[in-house]
C-alpha cells in the first residue's frame, strides 16, 4: 500500500506538467498571428492607390487653338443649318425634305449644346445670336467659315416655297454640309482634345451620308 502511494506521488507532477503543456499549445494556436493555414486570423485584403473616386478626365487630354476654333465655328455653322431646316416645315410639301430637315435638327441641336459646354470649360467665348456680325437669324452674318450661306442666300431661301424651295434647300444644304465635313477633317488632323476629335469624326460620317442622300433627291 505504501509503494502504491509513493507511485501516485511521483506521477502527479508529471501529469500536471503534461496538462500545462497542452494548455500552452492551445493558447498558442488561437493567437491572431497564426492560423491552421499559416495566415493571420485577421487577414486584410491588399489596397491599391487608385480608388473608385478617381476621375477619367485626364483621358480626354488637353485642348489647343484648333479645338477652340472648331467648336466656335461649328456652333455658328450648326445654327445656320438648323435655321435652314426650320424653314422646311412651312415651305415644302415634300415628306422626304421634311424628314431630312428633321434629322438635321435632331443631330445638330444637341451638338451645339455639347460644343458650347466644351468652350465654357476651356474658358472661351460661346457664339450666340448676339455675336458681332450676326443678324437676327442664326448664321445670317458673313463669315469665312466653310459652307456658310450669305445673308442674301438665306433671304432668297426664305422667299421660296414648294418645289423651288426644295431644289434651293438641297443645293444649299449640300454646300453647307461639304463645309462642315471640311472643318471636321481639319479638326481630326490638327485638334488635340479627344472629345472634339470624336465629334469631328461623327460629323464627317453623318453629313457625308446626308450629302449622298441629298444628291439622290436631286437626281444626281
């Protein structure tokens, strides 16, 4: 009996040491610096320097004098085209001419607004009906802008109706569109601003197509 008690006394410290070792191991495995996979228990995702608040304005690039000239001249050019198209509603019986005039207005009015916004952002003047040299009707003033009609041309068109109006309107608008295409090609070649050059490309494509359409209406 005495030997049994002695054995218990010798093994008790060993058991206590084993329990303490297990407890220490358990505490170590729950430390946030380690996990079964070898990664931190509080893992964070990597971050980047470019956040969602970054803007893409730099992608459009800077502008140059050609971009300003393009926007200013094309606004006046578009204003005259819209004024010519407005005459068609009361002066032509032709559904084709009326439809063409409507398409011209639908395309060019928003472009006028867009280009005016660019000029304001550039800190440049926006042409309007009060621009020196302009008459009471948009585009009535003399201008070196390619394709622009003279005041006499516009007054002549205003005095026509029926088939005579259609023929004069189509001839004038073809000449007008050719001027716009020329201006847009110059912007494509010499402009710097991405959005200005993109609009110029659109003008070349859309107005070239309308020139072909109008030549067909004239039987050319």
